[in-house]
C-alpha cells in the first residue's frame, strides 16, 4: 500500500508515446516471408472478423481488461471467480479468487487471438505428437512463451496462463507460469489459420508477454523462428490508464510509466495525475475549476458558513464503482509539525453524468476563528489488495 499527497511544482516537460487501446477483435499475426527469410509480427484488427483490415505494430498498442465481473447485470467486465475444478489450478489462483480473462468467445470487448498469415505452402506439413494435438498432420506453427514481465501492485506472485476449453468446460492449458516457463509453454496453430483462446491473469497490473513464432520451412524442412516480440496486456482501471498514456517499454520504465514516476516533470507523480484526471505527459499541475472542473488538483479556499470562515476543499474523484485501486482521504490540520491530520468535515458529492468521475466538496469542521493557519490536503492511497 502506498500513500502520496497532492502538491504543485513547476518544472520541465518530457513526453512519451501514447498507446492505442484495442477493445474489440484483435489477432497477433505471424507471417513468414520466404523471399527475404524474415518474419513479420503485428496486430491485425478492425474490419471483418475473418479478414481484419488494420495492422498495428505490437509496441504501439495494448490490450485492456475491465475490472468488473463478467456476470454483472450492468456493464459486465472481464473479472471472474476461479472455479472449483481441479484442472484449473494452472491458472495460478486458488479456488474462489478473482482472475481476469480475455475470453475464448466474444464478450463484446477485447478479444485477442492468434493468426497465421503465411502464404499457403510456406510451412512444412508434419505429424505433431504433442499430446494436446494428438498426432495430427498439419502445416504447424508454434507460438512459444519466453517470458512474462509484470508491473503492478499484486502482493502475491501474479501468473499468466493460456488455455482453451471444450464444449464440456474441460481446459487444455497451452501456457502457464505456475510451473515456470519451459518447452511445453506453446500453442500450435495451422498455417493460414485464425483461432481464439483464454488469456488469464491473476492480478491487476501491466503484463508484458514475450512470445516467439516458430515452424519448419516447407522448401528445405529447416526450423525457422521469429524474433522475440512483446504483447502488452493492461488489467484493470489503473493499468488501462497507464496504457493509454505510455506504450512499449516506457510503460514499465521506472522513470516514465510506473505510478511513482513523474515523466512530465511537473512535480506530480503519475498516481496523482491518474487520481485527478490529469495528463502525465503534460505539465498541467493546476487546481481544478470550482464547481465545474473535470480535472485538476484539489482547490482549497475560504468559505463563509453561517457567519464563520472555514476551509472548503473541492476535488475530482474517480467513482468507487470503476475499481480505481486508490482511495481519497481529504484532511485538515492547523499545525504541520504536529502531523495530526483530521478527516472531520461536511461532504457533498456531485455526480459527473456519463463518466467514471464525481466532484467532492468538503467543508472543514473547524472554523478559522483565531487560528492563524489552517491547511487542507487530499491523501491518495494505492491499494495492493481490493476486497470485492
């Protein structure tokens, strides 16, 4: 659990490349080009389901998951509860624990799959005796798991798994970090194919999944492998915000894309930019506009209440229903040296319709009276564990 305090400093500007969030059908495509002996790996999305018409470099996009239950009656999301079937232990979460899954079948949001885009006849046809394939003779391409980099607040070791389920709900695991990463962590698909599977994660945060394509070349039966490539998954509200503003390796760079970094140099770490609807790539550390502001630092001013002057503090806040992984605690104090901040006050909350935001105004419970000083602040606490 981390706590930070809103403040204002003016400094220099640095920027990072924002990422495209792909929130519909998307495939990680592989194409081996025999003429140049090279592989091309990229996202394909948009257009027709079977023939998407957009190609995006893997480092320019991220795949987000929503931190809401798949069974929620309103705005269902991608969070599930790990079931009691023993075979699902390879997901890496205990029975009843929350997991986040990019699904095998369409739920109307991010639907990642794999696609072999090689010219017909490029790959060697052979009988594959991996028990998950059952000796089928095809022009096989493998997608191998080489590594997983995690950036987030999960206190337990977060895990990634890739599996398919039969019509009877029986899982076949192709990749799982529960038992480490080894030669069994691979998915097989035929040349010129397009398939979907479940991509499952056990904690909120950013996952950078390192993959590699491999096959045998039809012309000479030689093994061929792509370069290593990384696919970014953003699980939850905070991770999705990070992926909105940072892409590629920047998103996990300790001086750019992590919650405690300050890439724009305006004195506000990313966590505060996130909390108060600011842009981490622009020096925009200014107070919000009273009564109508949609972004900005907390505004503190004197207000006369029943003939007495009191501090009034107003700030923009993410709604708890969006599971933002942070809490907001407005506080007041007269003597900074005493460090005895008080949360007492009268609070008014105003909804910002159609958004995940609300405005909060709190009137200090203490009148200024004869006090020579009175201070207000909003404490932001980053949660490592959320009780759903």
